[in-house]
């Protein structure tokens, strides 16, 4: 009983029995094999021939394509690795500075006095970050800078983050504000800085030293480390004449991403308040004179009430003058410091609450998630490129070796 | 020296050319392709004639198998060519015959062409060229285990052909009895 192998062998032998070699096959093959020596030279030899300028490229097109793709992939990978070392540190800074350069330039100056006011508006450089870093209003900044609770006490901790808070006492206002007719300008500003990783605390210390060096002091200092992104907020106060020096000095401590400064001439308001104060004091003196001449209880009570009202107005004006004197004596610069690449620092004064905060948080997380996905895809693409390069080179080598082997 | 080499090559072609051509035909199933493949394989052999170590027929056979595999790969992405002889029913030496054995052989050859390239090459080298497993493995550039598994799978598929042919007469007889 013949097996399948026997039947297959018989079938193949019988089926190909009538095949004969064409006449002259050997001569044609020999002639073709030796007709063009360069055509069948080894790859290296062909390359040398081409470099010498004898003849054009003789490589099969697919081999050239595979070789080119392999080299291109390797070049891309090398370039990606070369750029990858700097991308992390620079991306955030580039994005921030890009926004800053592309932002609008506005001029803020507020006249708060009468006819004698000579407003000296200061330019507001940079952009206002999303999150309402608006020009600092007089009232809010005055309250922030001069409220006793903020000047003399710690500003509290930030809950689970384990923040470190320090405060500095006021060193008192300078004594250069006694003259009523001297020009008085309130200068304040805010700045955002990004610094390299691990330099937040050092930068904050540098800012403190800067303020002290200019004869100023630190009104508030706050550092925190939330989710591995250390940030710091420092409120510096310095003599108003040193405000520009403080700004330029702070700019040197890190990469400035935004800067907002404002200057308000309060000379007119100061003069008005002094004039009102003098008038009220004269009125009080008049009432006191009348009070001394009162003969009945009714007259005495009525005049005394007038004196108390005037006294109250005098005290209010004296308080306002004290605030203005303080403001115009010392400039205020608030500096927010964050690490490059960390989420944007939100000034403590502009933190959101409620639904706004929740929406902002969700948008931030969405953005971070998108960034993470894109970053992961980039890595995947890199791996695929490497695999493709090796595959192309392997294919090329396999083809060449197989051709050499016959 | 060149003349003697050419003479030796012609002698080699005279002795092995037909076997190579039959191998190529069994691998491709097309005479024109087989002749092209043998021509190319012999050109390569001629070019490396002075540097070939061992049997030149083994080198030429390996070239034939590789070229047939390349052709098979290229053919997969091209429109299938149907030789005119196939349309006239004269491509196969076995025409319809009432002898089941002849039908079996014809069907075996037809199914051989439907096998994957490696299985087909293994069967041709093992049972037409009578190479052992080691020689077949060297020719194909694969391991002996691959040769064994490929031969086993190929034979199993061809065996299914035999089973179909064995069942066919009975079915035919039943249908004739019914009429």
C-alpha cells in the first residue's frame, strides 16, 4: 500500500518529467553573471564605486528607502533625546514668557486729589494672568499692607500642605513724610517669578535680604508645598524711593513671568485732609470756647455734642492721614515665587471659592490629564520609531545577507 | 582559467539544470516563472562560481527556493495570472481519468501549490529532491525542527485531499444508484 509520501513523490516526478532545460541556458547565465561586474558586487564595493563617480546609484530602491528610513528614525531619536533634557525646564518658562510678551501693555494711574494733583502714572508691564491679577486698588492694598493683623501676625497655615509661614514686624514708617506740601506717591506692585527646582526657599530668602538691604522689611512671607509644587509669596515694603530698585532686584532673583506696578499720587488728597484737619481743629477750638461760656445745662450738652462730632471727624481724618503717610512712605511689592514647570501660582489674594474654584480645578486637571496623555503618546511614538529603525535595518541586512548567500 | 570555469559551469548546468527547473516548477507551478527563476539562480551561481564552497547545486537550489519565495510574496499582492494552458485543461499532465490514483496525484499537485511557501518548499525538497532534514534545513536557512513541523503540516493538509478523494467514489456511486 503506497503511502502519501510515495504518491506525492511519484506525482511530482511524473508531473515534471517533460520539463527540459532551454537551449543555451548555461551560456546565457554565464554571460549575464559576468556581464556587469559592478551590478553584482558586494554592497561595500558598489558604494566605493559610486563614491568614485563611476556610475550612478545601483542600490535597489527599497533598500535605499529602508536605509534612509532607518537613519531618519535614528536622527529623530537622537534629536529627541538631545532636546529632551532641556524641554522640561524650558517649556514652562517659554510658555509663560510667551504669554507675557504677547500680552497687552496698559497704563494705570489714578488721580485721587484735587487740582494740585500731579499724577505720575507708571506703566504696567507684562500681562495680567488669568485669575484677575488686576492692578492693585488703593483700598485693598492699603488694607493688605497696613492692617495690623497682617503686619504683625502670622498669616496662618494652609492645612494639609504643611506650610511654613513667617511674618515680620513693621519697622515703622520713615520720618520723611512730615512735610505737608511734599509730593506723595503710593507705589505698589506684584510680580511672579519662576525659579529652578529646589530654589523657591532660596529665592524667598534672597528677596528678604533684598528688602533689608534697601532699608525695608518683609511685611509677609508665606511658603507652601502643595502636591510637590513649592511656592512662596513674599510681601516686601521698602522706602518708596527704593521701589524701583526693589523691582529690578527682584527680577534678578528668578525668571519674571509677570509684573504689575502702579503709582498713585496722593499729594492732593493729603493736602485736602490736612486742610480739613486744620479747619476741624479750629472748629473744635471754637466750640470749646463756646462751651466755656455756656450758662445752662442745655447749652452745655448741645455744644459738647458738637465738640464730640468734630472730634470724631478729626480722628477719622488723622487716621486717613496716617494711612496715607504710611503708604506714601513705603512702597509695597508682592512677589509670588514658583518652580518652573509647576502649575501657575495663584496669588493668595485672588484665590477662588465655591463653584468658580471647582470649575477652575476641573479645567486645570483636564489640562494636566491632556498633557499627560500627549506626553505618553510622545514616548510611545519614540519607542515605535526606534522599533521601526531597527526593523528597517534588520530587513536591509537580511536582504543583503540572503542575496549574498544566493 | 576563465574558459575552464565556464566549461565547468556548463557541465554543472547540463547535469543539474533540469533538476533545478523541475524544482522551480514544482515550487511555482508556472513554467515561465520556473525558467526565469532558474535563469536568475544560475546567473548568481555563475557570478560566484569561483567562490562557492561545496556543491554548486546546493547553492543554486537555495537560490531557486529563495527566488520562488520572493516571487510568491510578490505574487500575493498582484493580480493572479492564469496561464492559457490552465484554461485549456492541459497544464496538468493528469487529465480527468477514471483511475482514482491518477486523480489523487493530480489533486496532490494542485493542493501542493496551495500550501504556504515554506511547507511547499519543504515537501518539494524532501520528496522530490530527496534531501534529508538537515540538508533541507540548510537549503531553506531554517532549523530541523522547522523542517519537521512544516513537513508534518504540509502532509496533513495533503492527506485531507486523499480523504476527500476516497469518499468521492462512494458518493458518486450512491448518486448513480439513486438515479
